[in-house]
C-alpha cells in the first residue's frame, strides 16, 4: 500500500493518509482460493505454483457496492472474474516454505 496525501479506494481496501502520514487499510474483500493451476520445480530446492482465486466482498465491501455500483472499484469487487497469481517456495530440511506471494489485485 502506498502512502498518499489523498485517499484512494484500491481493489482490496481503503488506503488513506492523515497529515501525520499515518496510513490504514480497511479490508473490503478477501481472496478465495479456487485451484492450483500449475506447479513447476525451478531447481532442487525451489518451486513455483500458479493458482486461481476470486475476490469475495465482506459486509463493508457489499455496502460500498450497493452505494455506488457504477464506481470502477465497486465493479471489480462485485465481479465474479477468476484471477490468477503465483507463489514461490523453497525447500528446507524440515519441508517446503512459502518465500514469495505475487501481487493479488
């Protein structure tokens, strides 16, 4: 989330900054995992996984959609579009660990 002197409703929440440069996130939706679409071994100790998901609006997100359904962010939140992202894993002596989750917007 980028701190800005103005406020901007992003895909996931409401980001704002006050005169004291404090920022906050108010979640409007959560991602719902749908399925793993691919796994590849990058090296002996590294792997990548691709997956699909959808945004599911929470109660506040639903109210914002109802308040202004034509707003571009409201359309994104109310969309049933399937989105895609990926993650990187590293193998340690006790198993695999998530080391990077790509942007989910």
